[in-house]
C-alpha cells in the first residue's frame, strides 16, 4: 500500500512539473532601524481579517474601474498567516516588547490584544498599493481603543509581482509603525 502511495505521489509531482506549476514569491520586508515605544509589555496579534481577494493565493492588481487582474504568480505563504506574522514581527522589532501572533504561545496572558481588519489590501495598476481598515486594541486593565488606518505606498506597476511583493512588505511595516504610534501607546 505504501508503494502504491509513493508511486501515486511521484506521478502527481511529475504531472505538476510537466504542466509548469505557477511561480511563487516571498515578501521581503524592509529593515527596521527605529524604535517606537508602546504602552504594553506584551501584545497578541489576533488573526488578521483580509478581503477575499487579498486572502487568495494569486497576486492581484486593481484596475481603475475596480476590476481585479490576477497573475499566475502566487504568494509563497497564505496571505492572512503571512500578514499576521509580518505585523507581529515588525511590532516586536519596533517596540522591543514581546509580541506574537495568535495563538498566544506564552503561559502569562498578554497585556493587550490587537485585532486588525483590512477593508482593502491591494496594488492598483496606477502604481499605488493601498491598505485601509480598522484596528481594535483590547486591554485587560486600562482603556480599550480602536481606530482606522488608510495607508498608501508607491510602487512600479511595470515591476510585476516582485514590485507588488516589495510594496506589500513596505505597507505592513508602515502599518506596524502606525499601530505602534496610534493604537498601542
């Protein structure tokens, strides 16, 4: 039975290779060299909420008329997971505090939770990558807060999926800075 499974798996891989599996791209985030103090010793970043098109595997652009143009290039990681991990990592580096994505990996509860819900996370064919949405900070002791964000990063639309990936990396860094200053202080 194991031999049959191995042969079937090898056959499936051969078919995928012959068909030309789509390329995938990893988001490379820019280096973080600054620090931004936050009011909490630890923060749990809840699973982020992305619009359906932004959580799809295919990299997309939005045309001026609102239509989405998808490429055959895929994100290398599930977008919701990747954005949540990127946001957690950037907030940890910016603040020097203990920040982790859901599920919280430590025994001691976090002093705050951060819930980020995107309305838009899309590269426009006009060369602007946009991120809009709301954030919610839950605090076990203190004042809970919420707010909205509306960020944009310029990119070269002729640069294809690699340029879009760089822009997404930059906009998540910008969002982490925005949240540190406006939501976590």
